[in-house]
């Protein structure tokens, strides 16, 4: 991949991380930590679900081939996002 494209993706990712933390902090102050985590994961999950349907049609049946412990990535992600607030 072109170095310029990689740098652009890295810059956009950095801006997104910064904005997400700030915006989630505002939601947290107004409605609470649990609610802000719900909004973060709910809206993000909805967007990813729609993208998954349009781009690949979903490939969730392949989850049968992964070890069960890797599904802990979801709850661990919740802990990480909740700790931001």
C-alpha cells in the first residue's frame, strides 16, 4: 500500500480516537457512564452491522472455528471504553 495512504489512514485514526474520547466524555457527563458506553457500542454496532450486510453479507458462521476465549474481546472492549468515562 502506498505510504501516503497509510499516513492518511493513521492521521484519520488519530483524530477519530481523540474525538471519540471527547464526545463520549460529554455524553458521560450528561447521562452517565453506563449510558454512554451503551450509546458508543450501540451506534457503533449498528453501523458495523449495516456495513457487514452490504459489504460481505456477514460471515458470522465462521465464529465456530475460533476458540471460545477470543469472544472475551467484547467484554474487554466494554471495560476499556467504560474506563474512559
